[in-house]
């Protein structure tokens, strides 16, 4: 298989932008313009440093029904770039509708316009030609597996980087599906999807990194304490380089109110009730938060069926 060869100093990694017309969660008005400004700042910094910009999945918050205004603006921002500097976008779970990537999702519109190049199939994507050596950049978009190993051919570049969008057991997320271990033949795994930045973990020859996303979506103390940032990867690095994105103060993008209770502050009662308490506190613009919560937590018991009936009665009434 012939793949593109791209000359650049390295990768400029942009985590989970979650572009949306309506502010998600507790974010206040102005969200879309703020994320678009972050996106433009990231591309400008990537160009200044001769780095290839790569989004690590979930470019969009909702897969469909995004405004034409947003899509036209993105085509303006991403379009017009030289072929070797086109923005690469890994397909994330929020970029798909009903777990499938189809032509009616917003990311497919950007692809069809020629504004971006998608990483929508797993495996090798392109060779990055840098002054410090070549790197083979591969990917596992949402819904595909992370390989257990990679069989390097004789002409394979000396470094293999694998971009992912998965639930991986980084230190703060030990209940996730994918364990961290050595993947023979793979030097780096760089993950999107998990918004909270995680410590880099090295297992054998494989270094696992999770730089986090570029926007603050949750109204928590942790979000208040961290700065939105992108990351840089170049051959020879032991850690990703963090680049803090110009951003507004926390108090200008979230409401002036008390924080919700943290996990350790919720004592007593069932996990279901605790979840309902937090869900009741959180404003949900998308109108799907309660349904998702019930789907994840209810079983086939009579009590669960009763809760579903109440939910459907309220929805039908509205």
C-alpha cells in the first residue's frame, strides 16, 4: 500500500474540540466562537513551527444537525491549506451517528469539501519525514481495535506512532477497557477521547500518552485548575510538549455558582441515586442526558420498567 509522505518538524496534536452551536453542559453563550478561536490559534502555532496539525477525534460535539454557519466557517478555517499541510482528523465517537460514520454526518461534509483529510480506517496513515528521522503514523479511530503489536517491514521508518480514540486505563481511569502494556513494534500510543490530561506511561518499548482536550466542558474544580492545551510530538521526545492555548478565564465561560459535589463528597445511597443527584444539578442543552443515564443504569427489573414508563410519559407530554 502506498501512503503519503509528509515533510514536517513533528505533529501538533489537538484533543477533542467538541464544536457545537449550543453550549454543552454548563458552558455559557459564546462557546462556538471561543472554540473556533482556539482552533485558529492551534493552526497558526502549528504553521509557525512547521508542524502537521492532527485532531485526536470528536471534532464535533454532535455528529449531525450542526449549523451551516459552523460548517462554512470550518471550511474557511481548514480549507486553502497546501495538500501536505491539510488538517488530519481522527474519527471519534461523537463524530458518528448511531456508532456509524456515514455521509450524513458533519465530519463527512468537511471531508467531501476537501477541507480535511480523515483517519477513518485503522492502520498506517502517512509517513512523517522530520529532520530527526522518519515516523510511520498509524491510527485506530473509534470503533476499531488497538493492535496488540505491529509487524514492521524492512523499509518501515524507525519510529511508529499510533493515534487512538479509546477508553484506556491511564492512572485516573483504571476502570477503562484497554490496559496499558507494551505493544511490540509500536513506539508511541497517543490517545484522544479522555479529556483529563494523564501522566505519560512507558511499558517496554511503548510510551502511552493522553494529552487531554482543548476545551473545558465540565463545571468542576479540576476544570477550573487546568489550562486548555494542545501538544507537540517530535521524534526523540520522552514526553509530549504542552502548548497552552489562549483562552478566557474560567469565570467568564462558566456560571457563577457552587460546584457540584465531587465523588468523594457523595456518601450513602445507591450509585443510581448519586448519579441522579448529579444529573439533576447539571444543565443539559442537548436534551439527551437523562435518556443516556437511564439507558446506562436501568435493568429489566419492575422498578426499572416503571422508571422508563415515567420517563416516556414526561417526554410524550412535552
